[in-house]
């Protein structure tokens, strides 16, 4: 049967998500709800493509256009997501992948973008320019909580036990309020703009129980640390986090991730996805301290109107002055201005 490439519309969403949840190559970031979130929260045009044969979806490619005078013009799979690119069924065949990529290339040229970006987990185009900055960290969750505790390297395990000794408590929050207060303050201290609160609210609304906020307090109820995580199939993905200044002394950050792992184990999860980090940064070292090994991400680029891979990240030296200035802003001002900037970063 011939293969047809189509654009996702509401009547296809249930079929799209059923395919994504069954496809081993697909990730949480391939789910159809991202189309509405990226379009309504960040006001970016989306192009969620799928290949269909004999009425069955056999491959998907979610794309969004990000256009900024400051950061450039791109077609990306997928902004605000660490994984993307094509997810295809085992029997899809190379023709389906080629047709999707040809449609993406045609779309990129029509839009006049500077580059097309695929955030792949595995390499697909060895000859394409790539971003070598990012790795991910994934590790199996053992069946019993105590086995997971013992699998944590000794020094990091001591930090977890310190949090337990300090009688810290974890809570599952019904909303993002406590999380956002910690997150916004945290990113300001690092000199980067915060994503808007409505983004996190929409994540909760769109994904329901598969988007969870875990918050850690001291015995008196003082909020110390929080993480917003995604659940997908048998995996848990801690994705956004924030900590109070007092969290370090009380080992609240360490306790937070242990509690997430413990709860995910009891929920029946098999994989803990610690997510993306930049090589050589503090989060990179923190995750290695937990016994996770870095796995390179294959961020591949097709360049049209530029000569090199874009470096729109805090590691770029040209942003040092901006970061230093941003750290000095009042939190309220940063939270108002930040969303207008960060929507272009993706």
C-alpha cells in the first residue's frame, strides 16, 4: 500500500498517541498534547507530521517553528523537549522515514528557516552537523526500594540518608504553586529566564497523573525542594526542579530524587531517566554521583542559512554579560520579562 504523509489534526490525536505509547522509539515528548502546549503557551506554529499506510500510523515527526531576531529561525523536533525526531514502527521501512524527512525539509525551505534540528536519542545522519554538548542519563529501577538505595554509590547514599535523618518529608502536590516559587527563584540565581507559570499549569492539565509534582519540606512544613516529573510507559523523567537556599545544608535535593525513585519503584516503573545535562556542568556531575553513566544525544542539524550549529545556551561566552545582569533583577521583574525571552530559546 502507498505511504501518505499527513498533518496531525484533532481527529487523529487518539490514533497518534496510541501509536506513540506502543512504539519503542517514541518518547513522552512525541505525545500529541505537546502540539497544543507549544502553540498556545509559546505561540509557535507547529507541524506534527505522520506517515500512514493502509490507514495505520507507522511513523511520526513532531515539529515546531521558532522564530526570533535574537536567537535565529529554526524548525525543531521539538522545542522545550530533550528528545524528538522521527519515531517509527519496526516495520515502517526506510521509505516512510525518507518521506517524513523530505516533507520536513520542504517545509523548512518554505518557511525560510536557518536550520532544521532533530533531537534524536540515536544517530541517524552521520554526515550531518551535530551538537556535542548534551548527554542523557538513564538507569534501570530495581524491583525493591532497598535494592535501589544500595545501588546508589556510597558518598551519594550518605547524602540521601542525611536527608532522611533530618526528617524531611515528601509530598505530591495537586498544583504547581510551591514548585514554581522554588523553580523561578532557582533559575534567577543561575542567571537564566524562567518559563511562564502557565506552561507548568498546562502540563498538569494536559498530562494529568503522568505529570507529577513532588515537593520536599522540613518537619515544620518549610518548602525546601521540588521537582516536576513525567511518567511514560514504565519510565519516570524528573524534568524541572527548584531548590531553596537551605536545601543544600539539609540534603533536600538528594532526598527529593531518592523519594522520586522510591515512589516510582513502588509504582512499578522500570527506568529512571535523569534527563539531559550539559557536559562538564554541576548537574552532569551530580547525576554521575548517583551511579548513572552519560549517554550521548544525537542532536542533528540540516543547515540552510548558517555555517555552524547554533549555540543558544548559557555555556556560550557571548551570554555572560546577560547572565550577570539577569541575576541582579528582582524576582517579580524577572518573572514578567523572562517568558518573553525564553519562548524563543526552546
